[in-house]
């Protein structure tokens, strides 16, 4: 045999990378539960995202409970992570319920406020001069019998604001008056606003309109140096404000319908006043 002949090298015994019968830990459910629970809990802090918190919280809770089942069976080793993920899922569900309540209440309040703005505050009739009471009478009638108001009556709104239109008196505009037509007659009416609410009332948006006669002809408001300025400023709780207005009506008109609108939040009320 040649001296250069190499001796065979002994082979190393093969050792498997993993002992037979041992499976890798299945920790995926616990990790997923932790991630989804964390995102859900953060989303639950924002009321408008209550729906996202609810969905993620439910999934996190289910995955967390499933992951704990794997831990009990020895298929997973992340018991703490899985438990924390399930807890975060439960917290997300609680925050979702709280967020839903807050959101729905806010929406309900907004809708109620919009409806109030659109419908206006209603008024009932408080008769003047000892006349019989008319509870919950409509505000926009053409006379007392039709549910309207007469001179001296008060429109009492449900928020405490009261508007009273007094008797109409003949008025003589000055030579520089605006709104008076030659041949027509001018009439002066006194309007009193009493604030019985707990908040001050701004008179800036208070408006008056009038129609004269059976045909309901528009009666122009008269402005001169003595009358026509209307209301100004605010009325504090428990206080009153008085202003005089003048209107131009045909000479043969027998009545004047005066409509007072305190503002956008209140329905307009009408008084049918005999001339």
C-alpha cells in the first residue's frame, strides 16, 4: 500500500436541530391580542372612534382567551402577554360603550337644539284687562276668536319671555317722516318686553310688522325724529323694555294686525288691534 494513501476519516454523528417530539411555541394569538387590544384601548379614548374600539376589543378578547387556552395546553409560553391582551380587549369594549353613550347623547342634544332653533319657543296668551284666560292659545291667529291676541294681551313664551302690545293711538308724523303716505292715517303702538327668564335677552333681533284692513295690506313702519328707533340693548332678568312704533294704514282700515318676532328662537306672535 502506498504511503500516500489517506486513512478514512471517522464521520461525526448527526444530531438533529430539534429534539424529536418538541414543537415550537405558538405565541401568535397572544401577540395579536396584545396589539389589537392596545390599539382598541387608544381608540376608545376618542368618543367618535367607539366603533373601532368595540371591534378591535372584541377580537382582542377572543384571541386572548384562545391564547390562554394554548398556554394551558402547553402550546404557548406567553401567558402574561396573552392575559394582558385579553384585559386590553375588555377595556376597549368598556371604552367603546362609554364612547357610544357620549356620542349618541351629543348627537341627541345637537338635534334637539337644532329642532328648538327651527321650531322656536312657543307662547301662550295671557289676557289683559281682566279677560278670561286662554291657555296654550296659538300665536299666529288673526284675532282673539281665531286664537290670536287683542290689544293689551301678553304673549308668554315658555322660556319666561313676555311680549305685550298695547292699544293703538292715532299719530301725527312730522314733516320729515319716512314711511307715511299722504291720505293715509298713522297709528302708534306701544310694545313692552318683560324678561322673566334667568338669562339676559338681547333685543337686537326683535322685529315688528303690521298689516291693515280686511285685505291685509302691508302697513309701512314710520320713522321720524320722535318714533321708529325700536328696541336696543339687552333686557336683564326681571326687567322690562318699552318701545313705540308707528305704522301707516289706509284711511278706511278698521283694524291693524301687529306681528312681533322676538328673534330666531321664538315664534312670532300676532295682535289684532281695532282702529
